[in-house]
């Protein structure tokens, strides 16, 4: 079935995102760079099902997930080892704190971070003020929201000195 015969949410995205041709079968892969290199993403999420959903979503969009971790300590180690293009960071981790981890990742490695959270309360928004340009995705997320946030974070990251290289 083609996108024109079945108006899906994926086909409706084409006009609202900075690319065209996203098809409902996932053939178009916006997280691949020219030349075929895959955008590398480390997922930091302590809820296994949500981490799996993020990983599958990134891979379906053409990206690569070299590591999925659940703690602040593991996040710092994985990002230092894997040197991803972007990090999907849960804010409230069972062990550690996503904002603290993001602060260190940004300072030490310059890797862009997309924050993922189940709530957007006032305290959280105040804590995120030090990351004025970092995208925030609210769980449960939609593919469109996650994709837009990753593309935005990597575009901002490429313009920032010290950002992860485009591999």
C-alpha cells in the first residue's frame, strides 16, 4: 500500500518536518547521513520497555543504537566509549540523575542530549534552564516527536564547539 492510497500519520509528517518522503513502511531513513552513515544514539532509560521502544524507533528511522543503559554512571561510561552523535536521556533515573549526567556529557564531550521525561512539572523546567536549546520529549512519545527532537539536537550540536564529530 502506498502513502497516497492510505493517508497515515507518517505521510502527513512530510509537510511538517524538514524532509519529504517519509513513508509508512519505514523505507525512508532520515537518521542516515549522506553517504549512508547512520546517526549513532546512546539511550539512557531505566524502564526496559521504554528503552526498547526508543531503540527500535531510532533503528527503524535508520539510526544506530550502540548502547542502551539505565544509570547515570553507565551513561557517562557508554557515551565516553561509544562517542555517539546524540544521547536520549531519561531525566529521572532509578540510580543517578539524567540532568547531572547530561551536564557532564556536555562539558566533557560536547555530545548533544535530548531529554526524555514522563512529566513536565515546574521544578523540572527550572532544572532544565541550563539547557535552553536541548529538546525535551514527553513520554509516551510519538515517532514524530522523537525524530524531530533528535534532528534538532544534532543540528544544534554540530554548530557547537566540541560537539561529537559527524563520523
